[in-house]
């Protein structure tokens, strides 16, 4: 019985299978490598765009806008207190429209301070009126005594007067209505917020697609291992028996292993195996290295939170959350 045809057919069939699967796997690895390179560059572009938005937020006049709007609302609070002095700071905050970039507790604290100053001023005014009434009473007493003395001395009422002067301080300042500038600044703030939130969603979608390192596939690694095993067992090992004598009975012979290895046939098979396995190892290393850096992922995850761009946007988001919870509880 001639075994040469069997070993030849087995090695050829195995080589065909190895070639088909190997070509598919290598093509997939190269495709993943190209995609990995694009996504790595995408990391840098997304981070650069996020940094640009962060710098744009820093250039906005948040503090100026918040200060002027808060001052305007505090003036309206004075008007409301003139109508109803029993309003609490919470009631005032509900009636007024403070800028969303001012923390709710800070606005309520400012309203309470305004109420306290108003009460202190009212108390001081009452004390001043009482003091003036007391001084006027004493003055009338003294004027009455002086009139009696003047009459006894024969002096007329027109010849005796007490000069009085009241200093008046005036603050001269040019008042410019900043409504147009405030509106322009608010439009810039809102436009930048829309752009930032769109960029945050883009980063979130990108991180969701890359967090599992899809280019570095475990299935590809196992496929490379199986292709290597198939090449050694199905191609190289059968060829090591060829040409086989006729007749010949197959048998596992350990004592003849080294003789086959150091023969010309063995050296050629070893050389081919080393080249093929080296190529598969190279592609396995490529597949293994296509993993995104955890530091890059964490740095990009920071830009999925609004407070990274500006604390004022975070304050507005927190105020909105508190407002929703308050509305649900009512």
C-alpha cells in the first residue's frame, strides 16, 4: 500500500485551508490596523477640538454677565419687597429670573442678605426719625426760652435766627444700558453650549465604540493559533514522512525523530515552518498592540462632562436638575 498519495493529499488540503484562513485573518488584521490608525488620530482631533471649546468658554464673560444680571434681579427684589415685605428669600427666588449660571444657594443667600440690609436700614431709619424728633423737641424748648428772653430784652423775632446747613453728596456717573451687550453675550454663551454638548455626544459615541478595543480581537488570536497548529500538523508533519517506502506500515517512531530533523528534508521543513510561524507571530503581535491607551481614554472621558469646559455650565445644569426635582415634588 502506497501512503505517499495520502500524505500528499493531506498536506495539500491542509495547506489550502491554511492559505484561505490565513489570508482572511491577515486581511482582517491589516484592515483593523488601518481603522486603529484612523481612530488613534481621531483621539487627538477630538481632544484638540475639546480643548478649543474649553478655551472658548474661558474667553466668555460669564462673571460679568452673572454680576450684572444678578444686580438687576436684586433691584427687582427690592421692588417686590416694597409691595410685600413678608416675602421670604425662597419666594423671591421663585418670582425672579436669576441667571442660570449663578448657583441657586448663592442667589438665595444674596436675597437674604438684601432682606437683612433692608431690615437694618429700616431700623436705622426709625432710630434716626426718633432722634430727629427728640432733637426738634429740644430745639423747640430752647427756641421758646430764647424767645421769652428776647421779649424781655426788647428784641424782635426777626433779629434772632439759627443758621442750619445740610451737606448733600452726589455721585456723578455715566449710566449706560447694557441690555444689548448682555443679550449678545448670552447668545454667545448659548451657542457655545450647544456646540459643547454636541461634541460631548460625539466623544461619548466614539468612546463607546473604542472602549472594548475592537481592533484587538481575541477571536483573531485564537484563529492564528489554530492556523499555526493546522500548518504544523496538517502540512509539515505529513511531509516529513514523504517519500515513504512501499510497502510501509505507519508507526510513531521517537528514535527516528532526530534523524529526520537533521536531514535535508527536515531542515527544509523546519526553515519553512519558522518563516511561516514568524509571519503569524508578527501578525499576532500587531493584533495584540492595537489597544488604546487607558490614559488617552481617561483624558477624553473628562471631556464628556460639562464641568470640564466651564464651571458655569455645570452650575446651570445643577440648577436645572434641582428645578426638575422641585417641580416633581410639587
